[in-house]
C-alpha cells in the first residue's frame, strides 16, 4: 500500500547559494555539509505535508482496485504512466487508459477515478497485485510554493546551527514544533 520514488527529482527546491545565505555562510568550506542538508530537508517537507515538491516518478503498490475513486498517497499528481495488475491467473496485465482517469478536483488530494460505465478488473488476491506508476510534484523549483521553500531554508539553517549536537554524526532531526505546524498549515489548509 506504500509508494516509492523510482526516479528521483533532477534538482532540489532550494539551491546551495540560497541555503548558504540562510545559514549566513560566505565561504566554500561548508559547501559539502550544507549541500548534504538540502535533500533531507526536502524529504522531511514531503513527508510532513504528503506533497511531492519536485517532479519525480513513483510506484504505488496496492492489493486491489476498489471503489469509484482511490486517493493517491501523495499530491500533486501530474500524470499516471501505467497501471499493471495480476489477473486472477497471476498473469500481469496493463489496465487500458479507457478504464480510469486522474481526478485533480479533490481538496488538496488527487484521485484515481473509474470512468463512467467502466469497472475494475478482477485481480489476484496478493498484497502487491496492482502497481501504479505515476509522475508527481509541482514541477521544477520555480513551481514549489514559496512557503515550503522558506520552511526548508529554516530547517537547513536549524540543522546547520545545531550540527555539533548530533552525537552519533547524524543530522539533527528534532525541529521546533512551530516549524512543522506552520508548514502543514500553509500547504494543507491553504491548498497549495
């Protein structure tokens, strides 16, 4: 029932230069460290909001297709590349696009919708019987909401400032609660 990113974003929502400016670093000595903080900040933002920020390809595994509409585990969804399933004989089939559509009319969610007059096929009773490949994300860095990019910069600066407090060499993962609540409010409530 989970999804994985099979093709990672080609870029990040914020640049090294933006992150260095937020951290108030004007030399190249910390470039590797600051660069290493950008991807985890994006991943945390994506996890906390349920949004894909930069265009990426994902694979979503389901045990079945059921109901008139099925909510994608992440938004925004740009397109559905393919839906494959194991039929009742265990043979992989590709579901024709004439059966389904991408529905972007939900309040911040996107759905796989059954087209009028269509029905889902019978699938093998197996936890990974259905695989949906889709493209998600706002687009490139210019398309990511400014509030999310600003939140990422605050998180990167927080991690950079507190880098010595990580005793095991990992990135500090505890953030002030207001950072996360503010991002969730901005993205989910305002429908970004």
